[in-house]
């Protein structure tokens, strides 16, 4: 997902559970309003973004990508 958004010039901030080969690390700071976060559950996403919600009027819309069958 991060690569697709980068190719589309969205410049996302990325937080991933494992190392992303093209970054040689598990995160990337982008300069747009887009953020991609790997989380195991929607509860984990809610917990991660709660401090951001408390500081701003940011709108956070989780998008769930399903694995290919």
C-alpha cells in the first residue's frame, strides 16, 4: 500500500510491524496528510490515534485491506 501511494505522489507517513525492504527500516516520514499504519485490530488503530484525536480535529478513517485468497 505504501509503495502504491508513493508512486501516486501521495507521500505518506508509514509505520509497519516489520522491516520494509525499500526503506531498510519499519517506518517512513512523509510530508502529506496521509498515514499508513499496520495494526492487528481496529482496537489497536483506535489506541494508536487517540493522542492525535485529543490534540486536533483530525479525521481518521481506517481502511482494511483483506488478504488475497
